[in-house]
C-alpha cells in the first residue's frame, strides 16, 4: 500500500499549509497504521520547549522524540524524563554539543534571534545522520503590524570514504507571513497613497496571508580532517542551501503569487487594450495597402 | 474512527481544496478512505458546500454563457423534498446542478419579478462591461433577492488553472447592493496555490462597505447602476494595487526581519573560525579552572 502514503503526501501538498498539524492529525485518525510513515515524511512546524535543567529553549520534532518525550540538545535529558531514552554514543554526543554551539552562532548571525537545535544519531552502517533546526517567530505589537514565522529543517546523512565524506542533505523551509489591513490603519497613517476624496466613504478590513513550505535536496563530497570537519562541511552546505532557498522563497512568495493575481484581474482596462490592438492592425493593413 | 468520523474528516479535506484541485483532492481522499460506497453518499453535502462557497461556474443549457452556482443563485422552494434548483438570471433559466460532474440539466424558464428586474438588468449590463474590462476569464451573475425588494447581489469569479506549471488561482468578489438602506457591502477573496516542489498559498480577505451618495441612488436605473459598478470597480482596482504595498511591506519588514540575506559582516560565515572560537573559548575557560586550582 505504498500508494496510500503517496495519496496522503499528495493531499498534504494541496491543503492549506496553515492547517498542516490539524490535517496530519486527521489522517493519522483515519489510518493509524501509517502514523510513523506520515510523521516521518510530512514536515510540521517546530515546537518550542524549555529545557528544565538549563532553562534554555530548544526545538522539538520527530527526530528528538522518543514515545511522548523530547530530548533537549542542551542537557541531553528527556522531558518527561525517560530511563531508557535513546541518546547518541558519547563520541557522537560530543560532536552534537559542538554542532549545537556552532549553529547557535550561525543562528545569531543570520536570524538575530530565534532558537536553534541540532540532533545527531548513529546509523547502522557506521555513519551518522543529523538534523539542524532553526525557528524564528515575529509577533506583532499591534493588530495591523505584520507577523510571521520561519522554520528550517535540514536533515542530513553522511558516510565517510577515507579522507572524504559524502553528504546527502534534504532541506525544508516553512514560511508564514500575515498582514492585516483596515480603515483605521489607513487613517492613522494619513494619506496612504489613496485618493482620499474617493475612498472616504469606504470601510475596509482585510488580511493577507502567505504561507507554505518548499523542499530541496543536494548531495556533495567534502574533505575530512577530523570529526569536527563534519560541522564545517554541513555548516557550509546548510548556509549555501538556506541562501539559495531564501532567494527561491522570495521569488515564489512575492513574485509568482503576485503574477498569478494579475493573471486573474487586470488593473488596466483590457477593452481599451483590445481596441488599441485592433486599431494597430487596421493601421498596419492601411500602410501595407 | 467510525464511518461518520471518517466522512467528517474527508469532508473537511474537500472543503480546503485549492482552486481547480477538488478532483485531485477527491482522488486522494478516495484512496485514503478506500470505501467508495461510504464516500459517494457521505461527501455530497461537502461537495455542494464547496461549490456554493467557491462560486462554481456552470455552462447554462441553451445559452452561450456561464453562470455562478452559489447561495444567492439557489431558488428557495416551498415544496419539501423537491430537487434543488439554481437560477441563471441572465437567461432567466433555472436548472438542476450535479455537484460531482458540475453539469446543469433540466432547464426551465423563470419569470423575473417585474418590480426588481429593470434595476437588476441595469446592474447586470454594467457588471458584464466591467467584467470584460478587468478580468481575463471572469464570470459574473447579478441576482435580485426574493425576500427583500431593492436588494441585489453581484458575484464575480475568475479562475486560472495551470497544473502543468503547478499553479492555480481564484478571485471571488461579492457585493450586496441595498437600495433600501443606500448601502453597498461586500468582500473580495483571492486564493493562489503554487506547488512546484512545495506548497505555497496566498489567501486574502478584504471586506468593504460603502454608504451610497444620494446622487447615485436618485438617478435613473441605468445611470445609478453604472455609477455603483464604477465605485466597485474603482475599489477593486485600488485593492489590487494596495496588495503590491502589502507585498512590499512583507518583503521588507517581515521577511528580512525573520532571516537576513547575509550576516551583518556582509560575508558568509567562516566556519573554521566559528569552530576555532568555540574551541578557543573552551580552552581558555578550562585554563581558568586550572589557574584557579
């Protein structure tokens, strides 16, 4: 029944991204046997949690979950506590600590806020895999101020080949932007490019919401000096990927969706343009004669 | 989940369908529920609700135009148990609508109310002119309301589906013109879906209301109707332009505020340094520990 999972994924690709959590829960309700397939392949907004030991915030997702508990990257402890929760081997945990520090610096430099978390786990074939998570939320101070959230999920797998390492990276970015508009705000900001005389009688209230997610993959080989090279290598790959995807998101969110609105409705009078074309044709015919 | 809950969940999915993708969603839901008998009966109310809310367009039998299937187009019937019918006021035809095949059948002529028809017709004429001037593939219907005289509903819908390039869009607007209260109120709804290697959706709502100036209401039906449509067209044009401002604000404030294009240094990160600093910090802190002991 592989195609059942395909149908679920196709459905999730069509339904509104703002309702992903609710829809995933409904799908699990219909097909409980496929809960793991679904949770493993549909990216959901990252949950913010607080490490009880250090008081520091971390991000929860399917990768640091064991049963009902989530592991903090800062204390390595599960919450609610687990006696036999899966943790990385001591060697990998050491790398995980360094990776968390490095990506925390990355987070501060690009996000100037937000929360980051890195989780690593051993693979059966001797290699390891990991996930780098970044999240930032902008909360509006007033009703007409824009709000938004950014969630990055970078999952990678690595296999060492002598002095080289091969990396497979799958990156998903979820981005949500919401702006509310209303007459009140128009008034407050004075003449907001509106012809005041005309618009005076109108009362307006509205919301613009742009939301969604995009996923991209890449595979690369990088030189390996010691185990910390994994952090510089994945760091460079993830930085490059986020720069590329940020441009892509900008293009799709602010370019493509706007163009489609203009494909539906034209600000300029189409009839006028049609008449102009007719006239031009006539003129061309006239000159040819 | 029992059968009722499964139908409830399936209906919920259908009602969230992006423009032009109801059949794709229905196909997915069929596969997921895998009980066609249960589904066929169960999801019809959801399909009907979706079609009415989304201003589904239909070819009207015996005419060259399309009309809108919506709550305003529904003919409220006093006989219970009779089949639901919808009205195309433009051709004065009522028809039965199949919510799955989206086809109209059994056309019948309907006699309009002589009281409201002149103004409705004037509104319709102006609306159709406006439609062809500003919408690429638009459909519009103008209804008079059965219960309240002097109250009219204007509905406009424009769809563009481009599955080959993974996008679809829908513009809906609806206005209630009330000549008893001299008021126009309505809303514009835009939904865009872009889904090439992702799922990005634009959803906008814009509610508006306007008290009609006395000069507009006291004119002849045709002049009054064309003035009302001019006011609406003007507002829609302004709204479309204001979307550009909103986009710009989102791009400059929210998007940049969430993640910078590059760090303050305007350079990409030197990862060896990041790791070096951390190791250095660790070393000096452990030195400090040794120094104190």
